[in-house]
C-alpha cells in the first residue's frame, strides 16, 4: 500500500490530489499520518511516531489507522500495490 | 524534560464538494458542552454513571415563570396545571407545584402520584379516557375537577353521584375543527356535530353534576397559534350559550397543552428554534380571543393551561458515552452510543441536538448515531454532522425533558439514573437506576420451572 506521492498536504489538513483535482480536509492526526505515509514510513514507525506525539493507546490507534486507510482507499488516495 | 502529549482525535478525512451547499451553509462551529448549570458533565458521569438524565431545576423555574408572565400580563385570571404524563418524576412535579401549578392527570396512577405529592384534591384536574367508577369515586370524594371524555363515563358519573348523593365538579372535553389536520377528535365530545352541547344538556339536567368548566386539547407540538384562537372562540361560544340558556356561569376554560418545544421535528426544513411561535404569541391569541368574546366582566372565566412539553423539554439533558465506532457497508461512519431509543423515545420524533462534552477539532464527519440495542430500529440520529468521536468520549443530548422519562421502556437494557441540579448548583439523584432485581422482583416462577439440567 502506497500513498500517491504527488498529494499536497497543508498544515491545516487540506489535501489536494493534482491528478484528478479532488480536494479533502482531514484533522490533525489524519494530516500527520498522510505526511508520514508520504515519507514512506511503515505502520510500525507511524504507530511509534503517533504514540510519542499523542495521548493514545497503540491498540486504539491501530484500529483507527486501519479505518483511516480504508477511507483513503475509498477516495483513491492510495495504491494497493 | 517530559513533554505533555497532545490530545488524540481519531483520524478522519472528508471529500470537499462544491455546489452542494444549502443556503444555511454547513455547521462546523460546534462548541463542546462541558457544563450544565455550572456542573461539569464529566463529574456528573463519574458520579452517576453513563448514560444518565440530568434535569436543570433553574431552567424549569425560568421557563415556567416566563410562561406565567406571558399569560398573566395579558389576562387577569390564569392557572397552570402540570401535565403529569409529560414528566411525572415526583421531584419534577414538585418544582412545578412549588411554582404554583396544579396537577393535570390522565389516569388513576398519575392521580395517586399527585395526591401522594401532597396536591390538594381540589387542585387536581382529572382528564383521560379511562376512569373507572372506583377512580371517579376517589376524584369525587377529593372534590377534584373531573373532565368527562365520553358518554359512558358521563352516565357512570351520573349514577355514582346519585348513589353517593354528592355533587361532582365537572367539565367536558371538547374536540373541534381548529384548521389543523388530522383533527384530534378521539377525545371528548365534538363541537361541530352538536355532541358537546348534548353532553352539556345532560350535565345541566343532572342533579349532582355541577358544570364548572370547558376543556379542549387540540393537538401536540402545535406550530399554528391561530388554532388556539379558534379553540378559545369555540369554547367561549359554548360558555356564553350555557350562560344564556341555563343562566350558569362557566368558571374556567381549559385550553389544554400542545405548545411546542424548541426541538427540531424529523424531516422539518428549518431547525426548531426558527420554526416555533413563542409562548407570548400563543398567549396573545388565546387571551385576545377570550377578552374580546363579549363576556361580562364578572363572568370572565379562569384560564387554565396544561402545558407540558414547552415547560420541561429544555430543562432535560441526557448524558452518554461512545461505545464504538464503525464503518457501514456504504462507507458511512456509524457511532454507537450507550443510550438508545429505549430511553430516548423522542428520537422517533425529533432530530435531537447532540454535542460532544469535550474539546475537539473543527473537523467533522457525517455519521449515523446508533443506540446499544440489538434492534435495527435503535437509531438516535440517522444523519448528523459531528466531530470525530473517540471511544469513551461523552456527549450531551439536549431538550429531552418531556416524555422520555415517562415513555421510556425497560427493553434489553435497564433505565438509568435521573438527576437534578438544583438552583444552587448541587446535584441530586431523583430516580435511581434500575437493577436486575427491579425487573425480576415482580416475576413469579412456577414450581415445575425452577430447575433444569443442561
């Protein structure tokens, strides 16, 4: 699974997909995940980074992460290769 | 140096669409609702559990006093009677009684509650279609106002008063066409067909019945003030005719209830607060109609109001917590709360305002709010825009004071505590939560079913 590399993500959570012109808004945690995915980080690394920055149990985050990734898939923001 | 971690919010993403805005725009400025009358929602949940109902005594008193002001500044003789069926928790009833409200009851169960609360019998209005002879006798002995619903009840009452040789103070309930459809004609005697006048004739001819009032209850959640003008005029027509034909002065006109609260009805185009007439608008049309009807000054009847919903809805809150989040097959977010339609019966009628009770970001999601029941109908909001809620987050449901604490069901789950915040900001339990024992205590087990082997 890889996020499209050309996605533009602003600090406020505004996302623009230049390949089709779609735009999205996400919250701060969502924006952090997208930035980390763009850096090519693995789930283990993302989990670590998020749990250092935010007050969240790893199991809670893992569940929310899976759901978030499925939303990114629904919006064609990630490749399943 | 240890740095404090940031508050976590479930990651969420929303596609931005152009050209789909309605003229009111989208609402993203929700502020957390953290305190009720200065008491922290979190503390209330820690102390009384989740879910739990909270009633603001301050709001009840303020709302009641505003309604009384609206009528008393326009009409010389006004009396409110608390509609027990709207919320008959004793502490709630007593707030209204302390404010000067009589009791309006619709069953012997409610009648007994009013008596046990200390309401004098002659300040109880007994409405409703079911009054057995035994019920009528109690009301008769207590000198209560009996509002007759149908001829069978009227004949029972005539028979009973003759047997006991005691005079009953009666009114008839009148149903009528007020321009609001479907017409509420299942209660009382019809005005247009002459049925109401027939009932009046029978009462006037009865030795032990004293015709003291005329009553109507034209509907519920009424949005048209003019319907009350029509009702007041038709009751006045009967009162004036009674004076003319029988030389009998009618002591009171009881316009019933039916004023709406600021809740938003399901499917309504505009939010509740933008749709409903104010209590002053209702007061204006009712009092103007009566004052201008042509009563002699000494015959001006007492105006009784049995307003329930509009007096208590705003004062009630339901506190709850998120059990789980999930995604439905069509991609919609679903949030499962620990309260459902079993205790929030009004979710069938209203799009209740639900507010998170803790800080959140401005990012919102469209979601379905489900209750905890294993039943497909347990939908609290079929579509609502809320911030990303985490498991365990608290929410506040607003304007739940009317009907929920009387029409709630013990179904699948048990009913929670009801608490009241007094005018000094102190909280009290006014109804304990149910336990398994509450439910099983009235059950009886036949001997042959007491044991089994699995």
